[in-house]
């Protein structure tokens, strides 16, 4: 498959390496601040790419999305923090009859973790002696907080455990309310990404953790998404598509 990389930062570079290992060709790289790279998406700069992978910054997403749609390019959006514009993005995809897939985290392992958390939360639902809280850690250069992945994990839990109604991310100078779930974020060093869910009671604690060892899992998942969206139309969340990977409908390797 012929790919365009939009954003040539940490993820763009990882995608370039992973694309080769999956037999794909990177035909275009767009990043305004990298010397020698194309500055924006146009027919000339995306060349004959079939799918573009967008890993930039939240302010750039809608414009890149519209460019991709105008150029008839399928799009994988990995950038996080732009989700207030989801409805607008959906409308654009509908208007142009394009094909787009997005995720706060494309890692196959993290998406399996979402499934594990959902099943765990379901199991703990009726055991009110267990409180639940979240801890998320990322490298010091990450610009958004909590991570999109942590928000997604929180949503999964709030959906399953009725006694929790909202997340609180700030430090509290009061007792936490029964219906609040604490989500703590740490930004330090070079941590690739770590997400933990704790179920805590007087007698014991159950801890579930996903710990990324590198960005390679993210890149491979984004390429799985690119392979999937290549011949599709519509606006998709990777988590929905992932359900079919779990049930064996697609190749998730
Ligand atoms: N969904 C996932 O699985 C996943 C995984 C990892 C990261 N992410 C997200 O993906 C995004 C990028 O992460 P990263 O670690 O690669 O960040 P990064 O190292 O900062 O790279 C982003 C690159 O995109 C460039 N850029 C900014 N605006 C652009 C535009 N309009 N067109 C093209 N390039 C543009 C940036 O240039 P400047 O440095 O000059 O701004 C930078 O080179 C973040 O939102 C991050 O949270 C998602």
C-alpha cells in the first residue's frame, strides 16, 4: 500500500520503519517544520498515496482531515486531544463520502487492555466494597493530559460501574465523593505510556496495568487500521473495528 505520513515526529518516524516491515511504501512525508519535507498536503505533495497517517497536533487535525477528503485520500488519525470536534469531523467525512478511522491509541495491546478493563469492570460492578481509580504516566514532552487512552479507560469504567459518575483529575483538598473516580496523571522522564486500573477494598487490591515498551505497537496498530480503511467509506473508531479483530473477522497481527 502507498502511504503518506502527515507529521514526522516520534510517531511519524516509527511508522516509516514499521511500514517497511509490513511491505508498504511511504511515498510522501508532510511536516512543516522538518527541513526538506513538504509543508502541507496537496495533490503534488501526497503524490499517489492511498492512505495518509495523521500524527501531528490537535490544532492541525480538522484542516488535515479536510485536505485528505478533498484529495480522496483515506485517513488514519492518531493525533489526540481534538475530540471536541468529532461531530464536525463526522459531518465532513459524510459530506465528502470519505473514509477515516481514528483512535486515541492504536496499540493492539492497549485495545486488548480496553477489553480486559471492560470485562473486569463488569465483574466488579456489583461489589460496592471495591473502589476504583486510575493512574496514567507518560514522558515529559506529552502535551495533553489526561491521555486520550486514560479518558477512554475512564469512559469504559463509568459505563460499567454505576456507582461512579465522573472522573476527577485535580488534586483534592477534600474527601472524594462516592460517585467520583480519581484519575491521576504523571509526566516525567521518557515513559512511553503506562495505564493502570486499581480495584481497592479493605481486604485487598487488584491492579491491571498496560505498560508500553516502545512505540512499535502503536505504529503496527495504526498500519492495521490503514490496511482496514483502505477500501472503506465512513467514519470509524478503531475500538469498534477492533471488536471484529477479537472475534477473528480480520487479521490483527
Ligand atoms: N493514537 C495513537 O496511537 C497515538 C500514539 C502516539 C502518539 N499519538 C498522538 O499523536 C500526536 C503526535 O505524537 P508524536 O509523539 O509523534 O508527536 P511529535 O513528536 O511532537 O510529532 C508531531 C509532528 O507533527 C508535526 N506537525 C504539527 N502540525 C503539523 C501539520 N499541520 N502538518 C504536518 N505536521 C505537523 C510537528 O511539528 P512541530 O514539532 O513543529 O509542531 C511534529 O514534527 C500527538 O497528538 C500524540 O498524542 C497518538
